[in-house]
C-alpha cells in the first residue's frame, strides 16, 4: 500500500515536471510568435510612412478659390423686361395671359385715350386737310415769287438798256454844245471880218470916194447879218447847254427810277419768301403733330418688345386708369444667353484673371466636388472667367462673371450647361476658380501656415520687371 502511494506520488511529481516543461515550451513559442508580429507591424508602418511621404511629394493638388452666386443673363437686352404704358389712358383689354409665349410685335393689351386734346377721332384727318391747304398756299406764294423773279430780271435788262441810252443822249447833247461853241467862234471871226470890210469900204467911200454907197450898204448889211447869226448861235449854245443839264438830270432820274423799282420788287420778293418760310414752318409743325398723333395711336396698343414669355400681369382690371410709365406686365425674353455671377472675397479676388477655368455646381443639380482633383468631380460644369469687376461691393466682395466653357465641352467631353428652361435666372450657384497645380505636401504646408494660393505666373505691374522681361525676350531673339 505504501509502495503504491509512493509510486503514485512519484507519478504525480513526474506529471507536474512534464506539465511544467510543457508550459515553458509553450511560453517560448508565444515569445517567438510575438516577435514576428512586431516586425510585420513595423514594416507596415514604414511602408505607410513612405507612402505618405511619396504622396505628399508626388500627388498633385490643384489650388482653387471658392465663391457663391447665381445664374443671370449676361446680355442686358435679354434680361427680363418690364412692359410699361407709354401714355396715360384707360386699360381696355388684355390679349394675352400669364405664361403665354408671345412674338415681337404681338399686341398684348390695348389702352383707350383719356386726354381731352386727343379725344377727336378725326383729328389726324383734319390736320391733313390743314396741311393740304397750307401746301396750296405755299404753291401760290412760290408762283408769285417766280413772277417777281422774272419781273426783276426784265427790269434789270431794261435798266441795262435805259441807263446807257440816257447817258448816250447826255453825251450827244455835250457834243452839240461843242459844235455850237465852234460855230460861235466861226461866227465871231465872220463878224470881225465883216466889220473890217465895212470899215474899209466906209473909209474908201467917205475919204477917197473910191467906193460907191451901194458897196457901203452891202458891207453894212453883211456885218449886220453876221452879227445876227452870231447872236443866233449864242442862243443855240445856251439852249444846248440847258439840254445837256436836262439830259444829265434825266440820266440820274432813270437810274433812280430803275433802282426804286428794283428795290420795290426785292421787297415784294422778301415778303413772299417770308410767307413761304412761315408756310413751311406751319407745314413742318403739322407734320410733327400728325406724326405724334400717329405714334400716339400706335402707343394705344401695348406690344411685346421681343420674343419671350409673359411672366406676370400687374394691371388686370379693365377700365383701370394708368399713367405713362406704369408697369403693366413683365416679359422674359427668349434667349440662350447664360452666365453666372460669382462673388469672391477681396482676399481671393487678386488671384483670379480673365480666362481662368471654373468648375460650377448649381442648386438642384446633385454634385460631388473634389476640390483638389476636379477631374474626378461628379455633377459639376465647366466655365471660364469672362469679366472681373473693377470695384468691389459694399461687403468687400468682388464679382466675376463666368460663361460656359464650350471648348471644354468639345475637347474634354464636359457636360454642357442645362438649358434656361431648367436652369432659370436666379438659381444659386457655387464656383471654384482653378489656379496653380502643386504637390499635396505644399498645399498642406500652405494651409497650415494660412498662406494664400498662388498662380503659375506672378501678377505684377512693376515697370522694371516688364522692362527686364522685354530685354530678356530681345536677347533671346
């Protein structure tokens, strides 16, 4: 029994030593296994860190600036317009309803006249009759002017003949005076000769008795005859001189009479021209009044300014009185013009230039935008910067206008913008203006340090830099 117990204790001790040895072996195996797992973990960490470092160095990141805005129509003529009453009047009827498509020139409403000056329906006809009467009066005045011009021409021709004729008569009278003076001079010579002959015959008769009394009487008769002729010629000279003076006065009278007649005709012509000018003024005034009335009659009809859709009717009651300039309705023109106005902060605006690419997302259109990788974005649309406002608004924001980038649609297969019947003006939009492509590590470093984004080329207005750039281009050439 004791031997059996001893053998059992020995077996138990042997089993305990075996169990202890087994546990030691298991512990060694566990230690060997844990050391292998640590190496794998370290290897994974090293690979992860290496991947992160390589990603920070080689993974590209496209910088961008973000702004919000809305859809609008870029062309001012294509934006929603107000249709106004051009004249004061009474609303007669509507020919169109809200939501109806209209063409340019379609009559959408009519207005009745309320101004007392334009209530006469025959006013245009009456004024046209007045115009016809004025035209007839003008024709008569023009005919009178033509007759006066013809009379003036005839009188000028008569004057050109009468004045030379009077002057010629005056010169003829002067010639007669000269002839009379010559005759008088000759008569004086004859009287002197007759007087000498008489004295000689008288001496011979009285002193010598060499001549007869008859010879004396004949010489005396000759002397008397010559004296008489001299006196007659002197009388003729005086008459010729008076005739010269009369003809001189007559020439002046002809000149004055013709000048007075010409001036009278000119005064009549000036009066007729004044009448014609007044008639022309009255005709032009009537033309203006008639055109105004015709235009006013046209303004009774409210027409669509262009093709589009009637959006809203603001004056609906027939018989309602409206003033000139009252807005009657609004129309949305039919257009394909689209643009987005995006507002950027004054911190980001200096980084943007005209022509920069933009990615856009619109309210109501699901989109997923990966800021640094626009190529993998979903639901965004391509655009480019068209205009940058020169000044900011009262909130310090700067507006940029983005237009569709049709070149990106053609070359890169981007989706075109939705049409305006789906993407209506006023719809909210968000835009990302794409800037320089940098590494991911540079972008994280910039973000951590709160540095602004940068462009591929620096923006500068430095004249020295521009001059240096020009000099470099010249040296390369």
